[in-house]
């Protein structure tokens, strides 16, 4: 098996549900990770063997071999593998079995996307959020990736809610790029479709208030763009 480098910020997602795999890929990529996906257990084992992954996100219900077998083979090949199980199987026995096999965490479906991202962060830091780079800077805006606070020159840092933090991080990492509302709904809220909600606009309004009304530009009928004012 490939070695799981301590500093690697690459994730391997082994998930057969295509829409969920795409959602996870977008969300993890937005948080600064490199993401590779595999739709089955055999493919996942093969990919893991040839790659360097800081964390494997593993579904247990796979179409070819079950996730328990994948987890066991991963750990037998390299005890250094870090595996987070993400599964609709949520009985205590299955959780205990996975943890005894060596999984570092177990998240049950359905799940909240911000919590899952937070758990991934707990086990591996993204490239732009490593201990040496705790802060994300865009122009004069400083985002503390650990404490979830934002600071502007000459002002005290301001605390952000989970959604505010994820939305601001998403926009800052794409400075100058137009982010569509449906893209933000998927990357920050975890929606795979547009439910006709205005949560993006409401959250942007709260962020603008905390940022003094600057930095987030509205692109009419499209979405939003973070600009270095």
C-alpha cells in the first residue's frame, strides 16, 4: 500500500453513490484538500496502494466488496493509514468493529457537512491550513482557520459562525472568481440541488456586516465574488 505521509493533504473518498461522492469532492476541495474518488472497494484499494493520502473517507456499503474488508486490508497493508468511516450503518457493533480495525473516526449518515469537514480537519490539515500556515490572507483580510475568526487592519478579530466561516473561506480561496449560488449551496451547505432558499444571501449579508460592508461583491443574477477592496 502507498504510504500515508504525515504532511499529505490529499484525501481518498471511497463512495459508490456518484452524487454524494461529487458533493464530498467539492466540499473537501473548497477546504483546501486534494481529492481523489473511487466508486468501489477494489478500485479504492488499488488507488490507495499507488497514492499518498492523509486520510481515506470510506463508505461501508460498496457494490463489490464491503467496507469492513476494505478497512481491514488497508490497515493490514499499512497500519499508518488513517481512515474515517462514513456510513449509513450506525449500530454500535459496526462502529466498534471499525474502530478496533483501526479507523480514526466514524461518522453516520445522514450527516451535517460542516461537522464532517471539521472532523476531517481534525485528522489532517489542508495545504493552506497546515500548522505553519494557520492564517489565510487575501489582501488585508486575515482568516484564522483554527479559531474561525476574521481580522481587518486596525480592528479586533471577529468570531464567525460555522456557515459564515465556511462561506468566507470558500470565497477567499477563490478571490476574483465568480462563485455561483448553486456552487456555494453545494460547497458550503451540502445541497446537491437548489431548494429555492435564500440562505446564501442571508449569510453573505451577515458576513458583509462583520467585514464592514466590503470585500464581497454581488454579481447580479449569478452569485458572489471576493475582491481585495
